[in-house]
C-alpha cells in the first residue's frame, strides 16, 4: 500500500491521509458557510421560530451567538483558516511523497481548486440561500467550536490589544460621530446654494441614527394587502388603484406576513388565470427585520438581500409595519417622484 511518511513516527497510509484531508476540507467549508450564514440570517425570523416553538435549543443558541456576532465571525475565520492550512499541508505531503518534490505544482493546483470550490464557493452559496435552516442545524456544532477555540480567540485579542498599544490606537476616541462631523462642516464658510443643501442632507443622514424603524414604517392598517385567496385579477386591480407594485400577503391567523406579490410577475399570466388565486410559486419571501435595528443596518440588509422592502417586527416577532428602500432614501433627500405620482405635483424635501 502506498504510504506517506509521518514525521517522528510510523508511515501513515495514503487512504488515511485522504480521509483526514476530506474531513479537514469539510470542516473548513462548515466554518466558511456559517460565517456567511451569520451575516445573512434574519434575527426576526429566528425569534418568530422560537416563539412558535419550531427552533428549540438550537434557536436559543443561535440567538445568543447573534448577540455577539463579531465573536462568532472571528471563530468562523479561525476555523476556516486552521483547517484549510491542515488540508493544504496534507495534500502537499501526499503528492510530493508519491510523485516526487518536482510535482509540488500539482499539489498547488489541487489545493486551490478544492479549497475554492468546496471550502468557499459552495458552502457560502448554500448558507446564503438557506440561512435560517442551515444556521439552526449548525448552531450546536458552531457553539461547541466557539468554546474549543476560546484560547485562540483570547490570544488574538491580547495580540490585537498589544498592537493598539504600540500604535497608540488605544488612546483614540474610536469614532467619527455626528458632533465631529458637524464641527468639521462648521469650520468652513458656506456661501449658500448647493452647499447649504448639502449640509442639510448630511444633518438628516446623521439623524437617522436616532430614528426608530417602527416610527418610519407604514402601519399595518395603512397597507394594501392581499390574502392567499385573492385572485390575480383582483391583485392587478388593487395595484392599479393604489399605485403599489408590491402587495404583502397576510393569512387569517396570527402568523404574520406570508410573503408578497410582485405585480410585475402577474402581468404576463394568461387571462384565464385572472379568476384564480395567485399561484404559490409567485409569492416572494418578505424580509423580516427587528425594530431595534438601526436604519443604517436596515439599508445594508436590504442591499445584501437585494430587496426593496422589509416588514418591521417587534422583539417577539409580531409585524408592526412595512418599510421600503425608498422610505429610507426619502428620509435623507426628501420625497421622490415616481411613475405613479401625478405630473402636476411637486414634492418638497421635508
């Protein structure tokens, strides 16, 4: 049997090296995927699942890890790099022993392809597409890994603190807040015109930090909504009458929003389908966000999810209102005219 020499001991069979390498690659992919999952998971959905009893201990562990998201991501980064390095060393050792040192380039190619595909791309895509489901399944092993990696995380924290001391970063106030920016703006003479408008926009942008999403969201009783039994024709009529192109779907129970219907998806359905309810595959998932999230975080969440609207929920997961990307932008730049606004109306920046 072909063997790979093991430093300071008996030769290690090639089959065992391959098994260990596969395990290392799988664990590295797990850490890489959970890193993406932590950033993609919806806290509001996790809380709703906990309240409904569908998450259990895994949900509680996940919620706890999301409360210390930086620490969790650090653990994922440590695990990914650690097992990628071990995998690379094993593959290099196996290739060079069997084919000779002149075949090191082959080990580089193999490691690059396998790591990029199975340790980076595939896990990240899967956790990005199914964040809640996969993160709940991964909560227990990830919490165990965080516990085992605690000494490494502590050591990295001390190392980072030492460098801050050397570079003097520990004496900085650590931020460029609203007062600092206001002082910077006031240090220049503003003659008027566009410069004054710019300062007003900057002030509105900075005031976003103190805004509550519940206050910015449109209340549920003001939304134009549909039910699972609303027909395609009725949806099109409601959209034409209200000017809204996204209609939230609510059921008759307390489960909250079931998704939303994008009117654009209904326009090309055949006329005979207009008398039937909107097909379930045309329902789109609606983003649920915690009301305690800042407007900046919501903007980043919408950008990451590539979505235009979100349903704001309280800490218990109950829907409180809907907010759109346009609402956030109008808070800073004022009202925006769109194709549904009357031509003779001029919106002033409020």
